[in-house]
C-alpha cells in the first residue's frame, strides 16, 4: 500500500471514529468536507464567487497564485480585493476558529486586501469583514448563531461589498437665501 493510500485510509478511520463518538452534530452539516487545506481553500473561493455573482456583483479572479488577494468584486464602484478564508475546525462547543495571515505567516499589509470573506463551512455562514476591523488579529473565533459574538455584525454582510452612491446638489435658491456669493455657487 502506497503512502497516499495509507493516508486516505487513516483519514477515513478518523472520520468514522468521529461519527461514532456520540457527539451531537445536529447543528452541523453532515456532508463530507474537502480535507486538504489547499483544495478546501480553492472550493471556498469558488463558492464565494458563485454567491457574489448570484447577487449580481462582478467577480474577477487574478491570474496565478502569487496575488495578495483571492478574488476581486465590483458593483458599479471601485474594485474591492477580497481574501477568502474558510474553516471546519470546531474548537469547543460551536466555536470555530482559523488563522488569518498572509505570506510568511505575517499579517496582511494595509492596502493589499479590502475585505476578508470567512466561510464557516459546517454551519454555512459567511462573514464579510473589512480589513480595518481586523486590527492586529491573526486568529479569529466565530460562535455559530450567536448574536453577541464579536464578528456577528459581519455575518452574511454581503452589502458591505456593494457601492452605495449618494448624490447631492445645492439648490441655487438656498445659496442665495443663506447669503452665499457667486464663488460658492461655482463651487457647488
């Protein structure tokens, strides 16, 4: 039996022992997960792109694997760079965690990523987190279904990837009433 065959056999043993361990997995999706980190990451990127496209956003995938972000999205405004992350790791109870770091296990540099899209696979929740909200954190914890959890406001926050356009104008009559001269009217 080759190394690859024995590794597959060991994974199946672990998977079957977890199924029979008596844990209550009723909150978790019971489908099989892609176990390899790279393959699971690629799958998460595809799922993110399908979801964003299904919501009417433009989706762009950079060529190659050396880019600082995984996917770009556009919705009538600037192109937003998104780093897609996923986890199946349940730490305790219904708390999931993952590491969020870039090349060399270092924090992503400002200006290289606009958002992190984190998919907690077993519960099917996406978190759309702005780069600025991350601070210096490189490990994130998500409590499935909790409204009080730190990242709850970013749960399914796809609207953050949409551009909201606000248009305004100054009524010339208002400018005159306020005593603003012609220079102000030229400005507005």
